[in-house]
């Protein structure tokens, strides 16, 4: 069920025909960066906490009352 050498060659030839030899390095580097950023984002803890704190809730509730 794995991908063999023949399948990889077919995919590369089709990519070469569709995109041309000048675009393939750009596409490959963009794909590599995207995978790298995805892995980085998946392993890092969340840096931004979007849940409102208790003090913000009370400020918003007091604004609604006026």
C-alpha cells in the first residue's frame, strides 16, 4: 500500500507538465514552509488566550446596565 518509485516518478512528471520547470521549486519550497509551520504550530502551546478574564466580564456587564 506504500508509494513506490514508479508512482513518485509519475507524480513528478505530471507536476512538471502542469506547472513547468520554473514553478516547481517555488511550489516545493512553499509546501515545505507550510508543513514546517503546521508542525511548529501543532507542537507549541497556545500563546494567545482569548477567553475573557473575570475582571473583563464585570466591566462589560456594568457597561450593559447603563
